[in-house]
C-alpha cells in the first residue's frame, strides 16, 4: 500500500513552534545523546525525518514526542542548530490538536486571537453569571456562602467536570484509536491493559520518567538542576490535582464561612496547594524570562498562558482568603468573582486543549508503550511454544 506524502507537514509543524527543523540532515546525534531513547523509540531523529518527508498519518500514530521530557541535551549538541528539542515540543502541540475532536486545540495553538478571545469570552461569561446568580452582599461580616451559595457553585463545578470529562474522554479515545487500534502489527489482550494499568497511575502521579533524563548526566550541578525541575513539576501537579479534588468533590467542606484554626485540614491542605502552585507557576514564568535553560530558550504563546493563568488564579485565591480571614466582606466578594473569572478559562480551555493536557497525554503514551511491549512479549512466547514442542 502506497504511503501518502504531505508536503505541507513541515510548514504546519513550524506553525506549532518548531524552530530550525529544516536544518536537520539526520546525523543521529540527538538520538545518540538522549538518555530516554531506545531501539524501538529512536527519537528525535525518526520524528524529524518523518516530518521532513511529510508522513502525516504515521506521525499521528507515534507516541515518541510524548516520551521526550525536553532535557535539552539534543538541542545543545546539535551540529546544525536544528533545535530537535523544540521540534519535539512542537510535535506535542500538534498531536494535541490531532487528538482533539472539537478542532479548538488547533485554533488555539495557531491563532492568538482565538486563544485570548476565547479566554476573555469565558471570563466575561463568568462575570455576567455572577451578576445574575449571586445572592445579597452582607457587609456587616463576611458571608461568602450567602453571596455565592455553595450549593449553586457546587452544581456549576459538577457541570464543568462533566464537560471536561466529555472533552478529555473524546480526545483520549481518539489518541487510543490513532496510537493503538491503527497499529495492525500487534494485538493487545485485554488482560495486558489491566495488568499494566499501574504504570498509568504511577507516571500520572509522579512523572518519574522525567528523572531518567539525568541518567547519563556527568555534571553534578546540571544533574541537580534537572532533578529540581522534575520535583517542581511534580509538586505543582500535586497541588493542582489536590485543588481540583477539593473544589469538585469537597466544596461544601472547603468553601465555608467558618474560619477554622490554622491546624485544621481545610487550612493546611489549601496552604500546601497554594505554596506549590505559586512556586511552580512562578518558576515556569521566571525560567522563560531568564532563558537560561534550553527548554526555555524558545517560547510559544501557549508556554506562557497556562503558568500566567495559574499564577493569577493562585494570587487571587490568596487575596480572597486574606480578605475572608481578616473580615473584609466587599473585598472578599469581588475578589471571589475575579478568581472565578480566571479559573473558568484555565480549566475549560487549558485542561482539554492547552499545555495542561500534557499531564495526561504523557502517562497515557507511556502506558500504551508498556502494553505494546508486553503484548509483543506475550506473542513471542506463544510463537515459541510450537517451536519448542517440535
């Protein structure tokens, strides 16, 4: 069967942020130096070559870009300055758009007007809903649950969670179809999906593969810097996950008018999430401003949007808490609306369509990689049984 070549693929990937991809002459240095590459997954070299010769459908079926954590060694040592690390980053954005069944991810990644316009629209919608749905403003004392009844807010959270489930679930199914079902060379028994499910949970929670980027690092200072980046990312993800759980499942316990003692779980869980989110978002923004690390030398608009939104949401959450604890009613109510106006677009737009989606596509890719390798082992064992019997 002939392979259809897409001559526009290289130019399309450049729209997603690839830098210097046309300079690559496929020497293989990037693959040789990468500590995460393998015989079965020899990235970035094979991915770049695939783009250069226009193999769009084959690229959609590959998980290699997700297996890269952008340590930057390939770009630092590239003899032609082709920036393979940034190309892999661009491919992850492109794949996010391919998995997205709504088509919005492509518009957000390739059009700043769509990206910022959609965020402003969602934020304004939240403000309008707040004007019509909120209760009276009690000014004698802080009564947040009178102004924003927790029952109504909780229903809104569940509606948002349901919307995200539909959007993300559809995208994940498309990824599964492209990566697994279209691979006719291997059949994966259902038992393998079950037996290897722990890999999905492990990598989703820890992102531990990032730590493997330091496996071949000889400079101790550089090694510690890379490990710090992994730890920072893991802590930020834990804080984000914790806040999602508290807001979606335990909002009546978390949003109260009662000011609990500092040692109460409601307080210290919230403080932990706030601290790690503040540190994580601040580190990401500072790194991109300084441009000292290879992964921060080039910045697509999407690289800024999520950490900036996260920082604003965290800061407005801190201000609202301070105003509530110190008994400033109007400041609490207005800050609460501003907080929601930034939180809604961050969750509704960034989680299914933006950079945040990497948090579930990466562990899914590692999971699919594992089940494929395990299924291949099972096939080889079954094929060897008749040979042994003979």
